[in-house]
C-alpha cells in the first residue's frame, strides 16, 4: 500500500531535487517548508527502500543517492526554478552543512545539480528558439533593404543638390 501511495504521489512528476537533511531543528525546517509551499514547491521525506522499489527502474540514480535521509523536493515552474529555491537554503548559514544536495532529476533523467541550475525554463527555451528563427530572417531582410536604402539616400542627396543649385544659377 505504501508503494502505491508513493507511486500515486509522484505520478507525473518529472522534475525533482533529491536532498538530505540532518541536524535542522523543527522550527527552521517548518519555516523552510512553509516558504517553499508558498512558491508551489513541496517536500517529502521518503524511505530509501520504498523509493528505490517504486522508481529504481525508471530513475537510474547513482548509488550515493540511496544512503542517508532522502527528501524529495518537487514543484515550481521548472527544474531551474526548483533548483534555485533549494539553493537559497543550501547557501543559508542556518542550514550550512545540514542540507546537502544528492542529485536532481530533469524530465525523468538524473542530472548534476549544477546543470539543473543552468537549464532553461520552458519560456526561456521557447524564446531561444524564436530568436534562432528570427535572427536569420532579420539578417536577410537587412541584406535586401540595405542596398536599396543606400541607393534611395544617394538619389535624395543628388535631387537636393540639383534643387539648391538651380536657383543659384
């Protein structure tokens, strides 16, 4: 039954950060969980053996993941946003040496935490694709309009000179 509940809880979750916590008092941990919950990030402590049984085949995680306490953090808008939220607590002096990152999972594949911090969000990826598509198009438009605008400028300059020169004669 516990395996079914765990599988149901994480059904559809593709982005998560796996962390280990020890030595954090209840007040600080509760404060951290409440703050993260406001940002749509949830945390759950899981038993290593259950997590391994449910997701061991789907998630080829390193062996070091299965030692010590395991807390899964998931939610947020992307793996980058989730990782940045967790990183703020890792760098916080109250949690120093008490909160350790084991690994991150992005789109169902394990990735190093440093990589998860730099992965683009969905909107950033769409923006990059649009920029790649628009960039060459604007370069072609510039090549087509550049010579024509130079010729038009030269014709305008010549016509202005002839108008000025005509009254003087």
